[in-house]
C-alpha cells in the first residue's frame, strides 16, 4: 500500500510539471540516442543554472567527448542541435534529414555559451492539429516532440484528445450519448469544434477515438514535460452542445454562426452562473486527468463577432472568462491567440481591443501575435497594453503546397521588435502555421532566432543551411537558393499577399484565372524562378544522394509546373472564346498531360502523396464503419472541406500524387468534355449546370472507398530532370512577349 502511495504521489508531481527538472538529463540522453543511435555515447550531458529564468546552454570538448550543458531538457536538445548544425554540418527537418556524421566528431575549440532572450518559444496553431496532425500516432508525435526540443520550443499547444475530457464532464452532467452525438465533430475537424465554429460535422465521433487519443495525449504531455516544456492546455470558452437548450432551459445561450455553410453553434453567456461552474469543473477534471502547467488556451470569438462592441461589455466578458480559470487554478495564465485582432480588424478597434485585454491582470495573460510576419498587431495596440506577448510566424494557411515565405522579415523582424521601445513586454517567439511539413527553410530560419537577440545575416546563414542540407558546398545549389530567396521567399512591400499561391489545377474547373481559395497570384514573376530550376538540375549529379536535395528538387519542379498550368489554362480559354475547337482540344490535352506528369513527379516522394494520409486515417478505425468515417474526414478536409455546397472548397487543397490523378484530373477532364460539347453545338457552356454536376461528382469522391499507393514510386532526381528536359523550353516560350 505504501509503495502504491509513493507511485501515485510521483505520478501527480509529474502531471503538475514539478518533477521534470529531476530527470531532464535522462530525457535529453534518450533524445540524443534516438537521433544518433550509433554515436550517442560521444555526448555527455550536464545541468547548468538558468540565467534570470531564461534558458542557457553550453558546449565544449573534453577527453574526446562533446559536453552539452543546459538549464532544461529543451536547452540541452538545443545545444545538441547547435553542435549538429555548426560543427557536424547536419540538419533535421520534416522534409529531408542529413545525419551523415563524421566518424570522429569535430572538436569544439572554445567553449560555446548561448542564452536565449525569449522566455517563451511557442508552437502550434489549433489548425495544425487537423491540417497536418489529424492521423498522427505516437511514433510520429515522438519525432515531432524531438524536433520541438531540438529547435528550442518550450511552450507547445497541447489539445490532442481534449474531446474525451469534455465527454466525461458532460456525461457527469447528465447528457446521454445520443444528446452528444451531434456535438463532437469528426477527427479532421476538431480545430474548429474546439474554437466553437462548428458542431457535429464529420461525425458522429466514436468513443473509441476519444479514448485512444486521450491515451495519446498522456504520452505527449509526459514527454513534453520530461524535456522541460510547459504545454498549453484548453479552457472553457462557452461553447456547449445544442442539447444544452433542452437540458437547461433557463440557461442564457446565444446562437452564433461561422458563416461558412455550417449550422449554428451555441455559446453559453458568461453572465450565466453555469459558465463559471462548467469552466471550473472542466479545468478540475482536466487537471485530475492530465495535470497542469497553469497555461490555458481560450479564444472566445474566433472568426465570430461578439454580440456587442461596447467596451464595458467586452471588459466584463474577458474578466469572467479569466475568473472561471482562476477559480479552478489560482495560478492560471490565459494564453490568447491574437487572430481575432488580425482577421476582424473592423470590429476590434483600439477601444474594443484594450477593453478586452485590460480586464485581465498583466501577469495572468500571454498574447500570441499570431501572424506577426504578415501584420504586426503589436504595433497598433501599444505593444498589447502591458501584457507579455509572443512574436509568431504563421506562414502557411490550410496546409497548402507552395514555395513561399518572407525570409528577410523572419531573419530581422523578431530582433528589431525585441529592441523596439514600443514593443512592450515582448517575451517570446513562435510558430503558428496552420500546416507543417513544407518549406523547411522558413522554420529552420525562424527558430535560429531562439538563441540570439540580433538580426540573422542571411548572406552567411543561407550558405550554411544549404551546406548542412546537402552535405557539401555546391555552387549551383547555392546559386539556386539565392534565386529562391529573391523570388518565392520574398514578398514585395507594395503587395498585400497573405500566403503562397496555388495552381489553377487545384481550382474547381473554371474559365477564370482567379478563384477564391485556389489562388494563382504569385509574389514573384514566374519566369524569374526558372533559373533556380536550371541550377538544381546542374547540381543534381553531385548532391543527388542528399535526402533534402531530393525533396527540394521535386518541390521546385512541382512549383514551376504548377505555375505553368495557368499559361496552358489561359490558352484553353482563348481557344474556347475564339470557338477554335482544334486548339481547344490540343491545349486541353496538354493540360491533362501536365497533371499526369506532376502526379508522376510527386509520387517519387512520400511528402507529396495522398496514400499515406488516407491510409493513416483508416488505421485508427476499429470497425469498418469507423475506417470509412475517417477516410471520409481525410478526403473531405483537403477537397470540399464541408458538404458539396461548402464555400470553403479547396481551402486546404494539396498538390499530392493521387489527388492530382484521381480528383483534379477527372474534374478538368469533365469540364473539357462539356466545353467541347458546347463548342460542337455552337452554344455557350452552361457553367451553373456544370458546377452542379461536378459538385455531385466531388461528393461521391469524398464518400467512396479507395486505396492509394503508400510507398514512393520512381526516382525523384531522374524524374525531376526528365520534367526539366520536357518542359523547360516550353516555359521559356510561354514567357516570351507576344509578337505584334
């Protein structure tokens, strides 16, 4: 009995985040062994004191060993990664890893010491949990937590399995499974369920999913805390089941609508006594099950406007939300996504923003400037009125596939903000992308800021990145990256471009060149990117064995082909408008062939394949019905997003092998067939009728049962070179000025 009591006490201490410091050397050593299983014993780890509460690490050589010292597990992992990148010239990214270590590890001539100026290094967006992480198992999560630690992350959002805590609480409150059936969404839509935007879509959610992901969450939190991270857990924001109306008829509820084609959701008024009661019960239940680090995420009006813009109303509302947290946890700190101040600037003017924020004590709230690299909200909110805040790079929306980023901004703006006297209590940096596993250079660059307070010099950083990625210094590879820096990774100041362009291939077939979500506007001139492709092809014989290069040459080849599709589509439109049937058929065939070639190219890298996404979804099912439900979720999110009339169709579109050949290609083939028929009959294409037809076809596609390849086919280098030989001159011709 005494032994059980000791175990129980230790487990509770671990849950509360109070025991990790006793064991972070062990956790760090285990991380090093996972990364370098054959050479991990060349590294010794030691504790070192933090400086004014800020992480510190040191590296030095002693007796043929590399000594790593750190003030936390994250600091030790960062020391390890600093050694890997600066001395062993290695790299670990989502899309390509180079761990080609020398047999004799390079010594560190003089002791290295790094101190971070940032108390918080935040990670994840609610949307990341679905656009990228919907189907992750523990093996994939373990790799990601290692990546977080190596890159200095110490404050991750942790909301996996949240629905099970709510399920238990609502069952205790007397709700039946039938009453909750229409509340929880399917697994691909939790992000918007958690933020109060939608109920039920993609469900009903099996209890087996809730239980399995609650167990997964326990593993995630245990590992994160063991490394010294302080996970941010969810809090109550008022979102309740529709059945709440009948269960508690006197409750003050407000129906709200996300305006994206979904039904109303219901928000419990913060003035209602039940608001505080439920908020307290939820945090107590969550803490009992998962422990706490006293950081809680709550976003009351994510893309939904409050019922009143009166500052007094907003002030009382935020005060009540925080009071609900502090009633359950007096040490509670509210972590708020600042997305509302960016996305709904018309509503959140200075009086409204100030009223919402100032009602909470300064030391009890941390603000995420969610898309600082696009628009720094801190600059128009007096540095967020005395609250600690975090500079974040959002970068990717919807998990879309494109080469894009603001490299110069990411290299210089965090340090500039840190030193700006108007920036208030800037206390951290972070990554808040909607989707990951793309553009690894931007994420390596952003997290380089973690251990310095000065701007990053891209003229020295970029060559180091290329060397570490490819394992050798190659003039053509470096020249290609210089071009990439000036094209895809630069956004002109005179252009408002939120995120990267998609390809017209991904748009629901149209004669237009611009569509709502499959955007085609580039932040550079398409022809200016082509020389980078030439240099990659020239570099290939030398660096072809590099995993990172194999990904990069496929990604760049994909991008130039995706851009070229618009040129072909405009030719198709011109032929149609001229009623030139011969050229219409010729250019249409070229367009279809381009899709086939892109599919063949992307099939060479697992990073660009539909098969693993669908297969991983189905693996979570415990019955045939569950597997079918998860497959529907996986396919619907990246295509229609909702039902067949969803206005969000293509928001999360991807350029993936399997999706190109089985979804985009048949849609365009149907479009060309109907347009050709119209030309033959000398009548205009009935676009409304076509949209109805293709909408029905799309809905059948997301509901059908089908397997796709899960292993790459073909060689990424030879296939990229093949596409270069086939299309490079055609692209040059396409960009030549038209003859007068």
